[in-house]
């Protein structure tokens, strides 16, 4: 197995900076590793083969979604660092998270990553691997540091027809192979597949075709302008599962800025508010978004606003993560409560 000190030396020499950390990795008490992990595990991640001589001992997660996935898999004792925390860590993960070094409060740089002496790096989005951030995957690969990107953020390399949730579940299973935690990863994937099935159980009772209820997902309000879910984000798939339609499906972006007048023109049956109050920016909280809509001269006239056909979910759960099935469940129950499913 690669020793963390060797990685630190390689990164130090390659990037021409002084010093390296030689902290050791521990065994994960909660990780449920395979009894006889393979000598070498290989998976494909966003078009690149990730081959490991053994389970990682010093993994670094470059964003919150990656951090929480590894924690859910019980791999905290294999983690040498986290970065880019956007909101509070959920209660079930806090004790484990507290033991992991935070290498950067926001987006990690190459120097911050190097100091953690990783033997594996994971990110939920490919744009964290750039020369002015953690370094490109090619640069890190040349230094013998394997990198992993969530399949959800890799549309050009995914088989056609696979849903965002199935891509998330494939992440769990691939990580299970790499860390020798196949049993726990398989159980997590099975539990979340069941949660998706439960959320869709009432979809057959919902209207089909042009009669499907439409939903606007209000993610944030910045400088008075709404940011909503477009057609390339997870909410479109969540809508499909519960028998609804994202009102902005035709916009090929994850979170486009639109106008309030355009929201009104599409006149959604339901509005889903993403509560980002923990992020703390003006307009982030669900209460602020409700106030904005009820006092807006145009939006306040919408039936969805007047009749309080509004569902609140944690905003961070509208982006793909191990927590997204929770938001899906809230959406399914909310649609049922509003009479759009039985």
C-alpha cells in the first residue's frame, strides 16, 4: 500500500514547494471492509481508470457531498481531509466529521491538498480539478494520486438513459470496491433505491402527459432575482419520479437565473422552496423567499402562492448527494398532501 509520506514527497518535489506532512492513516472501525480485500481494485470514473493497490488510507474529499458520502459509508478513519463545507453537517455525521482535518474552509488549492498527503482524492464535481484549484486529474495522476469524480457530474461518459439517482448509487458501489466496503455500499444503494421506489409509488395516480402538475424549484434569490432548477439538474428527475414536471425543463442549465415575470408566465401548480438559511446569504432562507413571493406585485397573484401550494426542502439536498433521497421523500409527501397523488 502506498505510504502517505511518499505521496507527500512526490507532491512536494513536483510542485517545487518545501516540506511535507507524514501523518499516518488509521483503520476504519465502522467501515466494514471486505474480509479479504483484493490486492488491486479498478473502477472507471468520468472516463479515467482508477486503479488502487489497496484500500485508501488517506482519502481527501474536496466538497461536502463527497465528504458526506464517505461518512455514510463509515470511512471516516480513512479520511485525511475535507473541504468546501457549504452548510452544517447533519447530526448523524457530526461526531465522525469532527475527527477529520478541514484542509480548506472553501475550495481547496493544490498546496492545501498537498499538505494532506492524500492517497485518494474525491470530488462531486469535475470543476474542482483545475490547475488553479486542487490540480487537474492529469497532474495528480502523474503524481500517482488517484482521483474520483461523481458520475452525476460526468454526462459525456455515462451510458445513455441512466438516471441521476442511479448514477449516485453507482458512485456508492464503486467507492465500496475501492475501499473494500462493498457490503456497506451495497446496503446503502439498496436502501436508497427503495426510497426512490417509495417516492414514485403514487406517481401512477398522478395525471400524465400535458396534465402533469408543474413545479418551480426556487433555489435562491440573489439581488432580487430568482434562481430556479433548470432541465439538467436533479429536480427534473425528482419531478418525473413523483409524476410531475419541472416548469423550467426546457432550460439546459442546473440553476439558471430567470425573471419573476417568467416564473409567473409559467404559472406552476406547486412551488418548491430550497431552504439555504444555514448558508446565510440574503434571500437564502425559506422565510425570506416566502416573503419575497407574497409581497411581489406579480408573483403574489399566482394561485400557488395565494393557496400556499408551497413545499419546503433543504436546499443543499436539491443537488445530487447522499441526502437527495430525503428531499425526494419530502417532495413526494408534499405532492400527496396537495392532492397531486393518492
